[in-house]
C-alpha cells in the first residue's frame, strides 16, 4: 500500500470536511442573526450614544425580541424611507422603527399587532399662516414637510386643502426646511415635536392638539408568516417578560423631560 498517497487522500478528505463544516456553521450563524432596521436619528426611540452605539426604546425592544427568539440582533441603521425597500430586498429581516401602520404600507409589507401608539403633534414655523389646529387642514396651499414615506405626509395629501408636500431623506433636513421658512408644518410624534421646537424656540412652535393617534407596528415581508407570528407572540407577552417595565425604568425620566409623560403614555391608544 502507498502510504504517502493514502495520507494525502485522508488529508484532502479532512480538509473538505472542514470546509463544509465551516460553511454550515456560517450559514447557521447568518440565519441566527436577526437584522433589525431602524433610523438612528429619533431620540428617545432610535438614536446613538456618545460612542455611536445604538440606543433607545426601539433598540431595547429589538434586543428583548432577540432574547425571546434566541437570536443575536444586528441593528441596521438606514434612512427611514429606505426601510421598506431594504426589507423587500432582504437586507433586513424586520423593521422596528416607530413605523405607523398604514394601508399604503400594508400593500408592501406585513405588520405585527400594534405595540405602541404615537400621538402626532404639529411643529409650525411662527411666520406661517398656520396658527391653530383648525388652520392645519383648512388653510389652502400649506407646505407640509417630512422624511420620505412618512405617514403624516399621506395624511396631509388626504385631508389638507390643496397642500404642497415637501419630502426629504431625513428628519434633520426636514426640520431645517421648517426652520428656514421653506415649509409651514412638520407633523411628527410628540417627543420629536417638542425636542425639535426646543432647539429653535425663536422660529418654531408646537400645536399640542394631536392631529392623529398612530398605531406603531413591526414590519416584515408579507411571506414571512413564521416571524410575524413570533412577533405577535412577543408583543402579547411583553408585560409577562418584563419588557415594558425595563423600558419604563430606563426611559421614563427622558420621556418626562421631553413630553411630560412616561412610557405608559405610548402603550395605549387613548
């Protein structure tokens, strides 16, 4: 018997086995990672700390979801308007980004049960014709601004009197358009409305009458029924799992500073 040839053959077989094992482990590892899309520009829900690490209420929810599913979580920071395309092209697995459940979005993706409710307020440029809640949808030709695919812009198209819609890539650009006077109004969640207006007290004011109460859901691909079922199970067990209590402990002070309400304010529709 030629032992050299036998040894080479055995070494080659061992190498092939190792390669396939590594490929299998990598595939399993990739499958175990839950890629969660959000835009990290919305404190106290989606943002970054001083070191650039993701933080916020949605980040806590994503991490607790991963723990519940036994999957590692990777936060993928994307512009809000890119989240649904990223989901459709499988760059992410789920959207947890304070995204409102709307009929137009439901045509593209599937939503979980609501896990929060956002009261939508209006930030207005002080030089605008809009002075009161009644002005928002009755004044003609009002310029509404917001990030691309924002649900409040859809609301403006449906309810406002011949509105002008100004869409931008992110909240910061939309806010600056409002500050500069190029736009009249930015309809956004209560925490963001108060935060933005505080940064520009000379230029902006908040109309505190809510224009809407928006149900917030997690988004998945329409054919990902297994993950959708898991999301709804997790949402239904949040109190039992201590998720809401954890968020309240970590963020009630921040939310009270922003809007004068704790996390419980966001858990119920009324």
